[in-house]
C-alpha cells in the first residue's frame, strides 16, 4: 500500500529487527506490509548523521516535518514516482487539480497546491505533453427548448414544495436527485441517480426513454445496490410518469421540481457535467457498452470530492454503512 503512514510502534519494530540484522523482506512480511514500504521508510527516514543506523524516534520526527512542509512551486518533478503516477491517474479521470491537491494531503500527507499542479501541467504541455487535455472543462449551460418540451401532466404528481426539509440539508444519505441524459439525436439515454449528501452515483444505460424502461431500471438498482432510498426528486419528464411504481420498488416518495426551476435540483447540472466530461454531447450511448457505463460509475464514485473533504463518495458511503 503506497504512501502508508507508519505508526511509532511499527517504526520501533523496524529499528529493533534491523538491529538484529533481519532483512527488509522479512520485516515487511512480519508487519504485513509491502516490502516497498519498508524500503522507502529506511531510505527516507534514516538520518545520515546517525551513521546509517535507523532510529524510530528520529524517523518519526523526519516524517512529521516532511508532512507539514509545503513543497515549493517548482517541486513537482522531484516527487517520487508513485506520487507522480497517482497524479496522472487522477487526471485521467478528469479530477481537478484542486481535488488532486486535497487527495494528496489526505492519502499521502503531502502538500502540493493546485497552482503547483496547474504550473506542472502547463509546463508539460509546452514540452509536448498532453495532460492538459485531461483537465475538466466547464461546458455550456443546458437550455430548455419549449418547442421540444413534450411532457404532459403526470398522474398524482407531488410537487417539491411537499418534500421533507431534511432532503435539502444534505446531511443524511438517501435523498436522491434523478434525471435522464440524452445521447445523439435523443435516441439513446442514461438514467442518472445521485445522493445529495454522499454524492454517490448510480448510472444505468437505457434502450429508450419509456416510463416502463425507467421502472425496470429501478428494479435492477434496488436489487443490486446497498442504497436506502428516502426521497427522489425528478424533473417533469414523461419517463417518470410511473413514479408510483418507482415508489413501490424503492419505498421512496418521488417529488417533482417546478418546470424551468433548475435551481431546485442544484446538484443535477453539476453531476451531469461530470458525466459529459467523459461522454460529451453527441455521444451515441447505444454504442457504449454496459461495462463502460459501469466503469464510469466506478470512476465517479472513487474520485475525491471537495464537498466531502476530498474523500470519495464510496469512502463516505462505506463509513455510513459501517456505523448504520
């Protein structure tokens, strides 16, 4: 496990066993740690003034000083390879430099500012690199076209004004916003569900936009996730006309926002924008496999989010399951 912070007890054990002449591989096996963790610890936290002898107390001090010392503006390249690989991997999922900065501090105890990351990306581009292409870009705001708004009255519709106030506080899991995302020529679709508190995504590919198809998707979701649904908030699209069946499946009341009141579903535009970074407008979702959609769901649920203290939705969701 790269980047693990060793405890004082682990460092004391390393000092004791090294003093007994035990090799790194044996120490790693005894502590149930990767050998690379032991090697990196000895390389980085052995004080040269100690004549090559590893001291756990001095190692604690060196590690603590390193964690609390911000890197200078041009200090990207000296980072260890596994840190650089982490940054590149995060960029490949379109994580912003601000999110990457937060995750580096959370996972590795390293302070690398978002400005440092932007400078590195800019320099890498000047050197012929392509990391800049992975930066998230804000797309155009969605605009409703009244001529294409074909939704009719929804039977037994319950307006958002009746939704429990707790849903808006974003403090407890189970309150979801739901939406459909159109593919090329409005002939292919995704069903997108996101928890307002945890920011956890559920995405399903739809062969069409019929209400019966959406109901079937919710049956699959209910059978294959650990999510507990308390409320669902939707727009007034006809695909949600069978909302009473959705309530029977999930146990959650469906509430409908007012037409043209996009702020009533504030999470909606942002989360759809995240998906569009991977599959821009004009994508034919019928040509995208279910496996690729599952991979997208996994990426979005394992990326750090600023609103979650740079933890990922899955990390927060797992914590919730363990204490529930």
